[in-house]
């Protein structure tokens, strides 16, 4: 039995038949077993609701409505994991490690701060013993620094 | 002396079966080889019994594809998600040392 933590992009690709990544995600879902478990972070809801608010503000009512329906589809099908505080110490270590490595590579401070959500998702996965599934390469970079993280890109 | 025969109804789900076999192994009621053989046999039976049966996750994927709520719009939503992540920061601890 495998336990996965889906990043927000995965269900969005499933709901978008025109996405070039739709087929790959579908095929991977078809290979899963009944006993496999799929989770999502509650943070995915935060960012999806933010997207809904932005669409409403820009007058894109239909996309806002569809985004709300996607949120319902996610809530109905996947187990949402709350933040409990248990992941905080892993987050701290991970961010410090990434910051240190980025400085050595002379990356700008900006590149560090934009990954806080990714670090939280990665540390949640480690805390619960889940494999992160995403099409975002940041998780591969985190894994290189933090080998405890299990990561798969299904695309 | 005649050996007593133990009859146990093994559970249906793969996980429960695995746990039951582990318990039997722990108490020395079954050999490791036998446990492997039972698990393998059950797996084979389940595959054989249900040719082409879709897993619940295959069904979930089909449902979501059929809903097609975001036709050609997933990238637009992902942009707002990236915007959210780019602007989200847990501030670094403030140094409150009195100098």
C-alpha cells in the first residue's frame, strides 16, 4: 500500500482534459490499487480559495465558479491533512538547510522565501510518511538536500 | 502424537491479511514460506477474479476527467497558486537581544 500527498497541480490536471499533463496523471491513477491512499494538504484549499477570490475580483465569474466546484471535487475525493504543528521542526530544518545551500550557490534571498508552502508540504509528507506527488521541480531540489523526502513526478 | 490442525478464516483485504499473517508468524504458528505463499496466492486469486476491474482511484480519475471543470484553464489557476506561494512567507525570527 502506498500513501501519497498530492500537490495542488495534480487534481487540476485531471479536471483539465486539454492539459498536456492530463493523460499522464490519468494513467498513473489507473495504476493505483484500491488500498493506496491519496491525501492533500489543507494549504491547497487556501491557495485555491485565493484563486477563486482573484477570479471574482477580475470578473471571471465562470472560472471562479468552476474553481469552487474543483474545491468541492477535491474535498469529496481526497483526505485533507491539517497542519498540526508536528511538521514544524522538519520545516525549520529544511528551510535552514535550503537557505544555507542557496547562499552557497549565491542565489538571491527571494528564491528562498517563495518556497515556504513547498517546505510545509514536504515536511507534512515526511511527518505522515507520504510520498509527495507534484509536477513542481522544487520538490526534487528539496529531496536532494533532504533525502527523507519521498517524491514522485507523475508527469 | 497427532498434530492439532488450526483453522483460521483469513481477512479479505490485502493489508488485513498481511497483518494477520505477521501475527501468526510472530507466534510461530506459521512459517515465513507459508505466509509468503498465502499472500501470493491471495493476490493471484484477486487478480484472476476481477479481470479488468477498475480501482477506486481509476474511477476517481475518470470522474474528474468527465467533470472537465477546467478545460484549458488549469494553467491559469496554477498561476494564481504560484502567486500565492511566491507571496507567502513565514518571517524569520526577530533578534530581540538588547544591545
